[in-house]
């Protein structure tokens, strides 16, 4: 009973929002990276470096959230929910960074239409994640959060379809085995980003249902 009357640390929502904004920035930089591959390699390198900086800032937010969790007596959400949410959000940016670093490591010099499309879906997912996270501090926003989670799930389905079509075309048309391996790796990483966004959406849905 006592816990109900004690103040709760609400800074967690600020941290969630800050991290979500970094996810959107990372997704924007990924789209720009893919576009730059077909124009100027130097510009692509700059976008990859921007993603590294974004991921580093997001890591600091994640660490701050976990530290606050350990030092806070009363939390606005279940402790496990807080930890899972910030960790899964971090997975989104980690995988965006993995994709960008793989472009550099494999010396990929062109972005296929499918890679560009996947990056655009990632950006749409990131925007939905940021919107939903921004509503989380008020459970009266539950229906809007659930709607955003459904939209993220639909986008992840779109990414699955693009991946299947990309793989089909790749194995039909690409005769260079090295190029095939490179593009396959990029496609799979990009689709995995949308999987992690969907994981965030599922967690948000569970939090709303648990706390409504």
C-alpha cells in the first residue's frame, strides 16, 4: 500500500523519448546512406559515421536508463518492462549500425531498389515507434499506442515481402557469387531491423494491456 503514495520516478519516459528520437535519426541516416551509395561514396561514408555517433548517444541513454532503474525505488512501469523496452529499442539502433558497418566492410558500392525500399520501411517503423513511445507516459493513450503497434506489425510484414522478393531476384539474376553474398547479408540485416521494431511494438502493446 505504501508504494501507491510514494512519488514515482517519471524520468524514464524522457529517456525513452530521447532514445526513440535517436532511432528516427539513425533510420534517416540509413535511408540517406542507401541513396548516397548510388551517387557519392564519400557521402555514404559520412552517413555511416553519423550512424555510429547516433548509436553511441543512444547507448549512453540506455546505460542511464538502466542505472536509474537500479537506483529508483518506485518506477512508473514494471521494472522488467522498463528494462526490456530500452534494451529492445537499443537493438533497433545496434542493427542499423550493423547494416551500415556491413556496407563499409563489404565495400558495397550500389544500393538496389530492394535495399532502398527496406531502408524506407525502417524509417517508417522508426517514426511509428517514436510516436508510440511518446504516448507512453499516459495510459489514456492506450488505444493510440495499440494502433501504432499494429501499424509497426504491418510494416514488418511489408519488409518480409520485400526480403522474399529481393532474395528471389538475387538468386535468379546475380551471377557474381561475392556480390550475391554481400547483398544477401545486407537484405537480412535490414529486415532484422524491422523485426526489432516489431518487438518494440509488441512490448508497448503488452505494457498497455498490463497497465490499463
